[in-house]
């Protein structure tokens, strides 16, 4: 029994990524009580995001309202952080309007001197920059 639990935990860890989309049938997921907090994100039509912390990815997705999750509690990110959805990260084309955003990198980018950020001309170009996890509107402050 114990071995199975350890194996399950290992599998979960392997699948744990920074950003994970919820399956469309997430409500049917069978969840275990496991503490591996994630921040669940839902986008509103006005562009705002609702962020709520859940015990794990499965529980976040099983309520049926979360689009995707990000590793860690919501409170571990700045309150003004707007996460890039998987679709936004993969955007192939962006409009050219000038509305600068500061993009903060995921853990792939090793950073010695914070903030680990990159400034782009608008949110679309910022999110589609490789390894950007979330954006904050405006210029990057150093
Ligand atoms: C960081 O983001 C890139 C996509 O921009 C992704 O391929 C990579 O897996 C992410 N790294 C982590 C640690 O999640």
C-alpha cells in the first residue's frame, strides 16, 4: 500500500508543470487529498482573471470553473500578476498596439538578480515570449 502511494506521488510530481490546462470534463476527475497547492485561473470576458488557491490540480479542475492551474498558491505571486494561458503562450501572431507589459519568467530561466523579467510592446507579445509565466501591465521596474 505504502509503495503504491509513493509511486502515485512520484507520477504526480513528474506530471506537475508550471501551467496545466484543466480537461473539459474535469468535473468527472477522481481526486485524492494531497497537498500540492496550485493557483486556479479563470478568465472573465473583460480580460480580468479570477484566481483561487486549491489543494491540488485535480481538485481545482473538478469544480468545473478553472481553465488552467499554475504551480503554487496564488498568494505566492504578486496580486497584480496576470497569468498567460497555454493558448496565449502559444500565440503565433499578435497585434502591434503599444501597451507595454512586463513578463516574468517561469522556473526554466535561472535568474541570479531579480526581477527576472522582459518587457514587450503589448500583452500578447509578452505572453508569447518563451518561458514567460505571467505579466504585469506597464514597464518593468528594476
Ligand atoms: C516554461 O515555459 C515554457 C513555455 O514558454 C515551457 O515549455 C516550460 O516547460 C516551462 N517551464 C516549467 C518549469 O514549467
